[in-house]
C-alpha cells in the first residue's frame, strides 16, 4: 500500500498548482457576512487573528458557509483546522469545497499539540488567503491552559505570511486577537426554512474588541 503524502508534501503540490497572489499589507478577506465585514472595513484583516465566540453550531456554520462562498468566488484558498472533527462537508455544496484544505482533528485525548503544529504550518503558508481554526468542541479548560506564547508565536507567523486567521471558539482564548466578536446563536424557528444567504444576512455579531496593529515579538 502506498504511503500517503505528508501535509508538507501536499502543501508543495498545492503551491505548484495555485501560486500565491500578492496581497497588500492592508488587505482584507471578506466573509460575506455584513455584520462582520462592515465593522472590519471590508473583511478579516490579513496578518492578524479575528476571533468569533459562538456557543452553538448554527451561527458559526452560517459564517463558515458564507466565507467559503465568498473566497470561492475570489479564487482564494482556504485552510480549515477542524479541531474537534465536527465539520460536515455533506452540508456544503461540492463546488464550495474545491478551494478548501481540511485538516481534521480528533481531540479525544485532550492533547492540543497536534492542533498547534498544524496551525503553525498552515498559518505560515502564503498560498492561503484565509485559515479558519475551529476550536468549538474542544475542552475550554484545555484551551485556557494554552500558554499565551503559543498564540503570539502563531501571530508572528501571520505577520510574515499575511494570512487572515479566523478563530471560532466558545470562549475568549486568543490573547492577541486584533478583533473579537460574540455571536448570539439563537435563531427563530421559522428562520430555518430560509435560504442560508438570508440567514447569514440576519446575523449581527457584537464587536467586543479592537486592538491597534502592533508588531509581536518572536516567541
């Protein structure tokens, strides 16, 4: 049986077929959700963390679907680090998955080191316009025990690659997040019959934090 390629080998193959497009230092990656893009002056800032706190799955799923749709139209590559292995591709139209690299995790042991290793790899890769780190389903206790130096090391990688990083969590865990939003995941029952586009337009995340852009120190 042939040995499956490593993640770094897959990255090299993708780089050969999808060369990175230059992005300005002030570039943004639109999510397609007006409630996020408008406060962010157009989209998620490149080279920085944006954190979305959402307790349930519905609102976060709508945001992810909208971002996949928007980046697909823009022909931008997206990385998804699915820490709790909760992403269901069957719920997403196949055409919106062609530009997605999905890194699946199974956090049964509570060991987050593999998650940070994959994050370090993808966030350093300028071939990605957007990397989503979905931490929902991971123990909040373990996340809060993560040293802040881990996040600042990842922030340092972002500043070099100019990737936009979007973290989904159930509590505030990113100390160096430039922006933090909180999303009320409650949707009216009749809304479930609406199209996803209409539901995404109805989302109104609260903008809780905005930090000035600073240069981080290497950890």
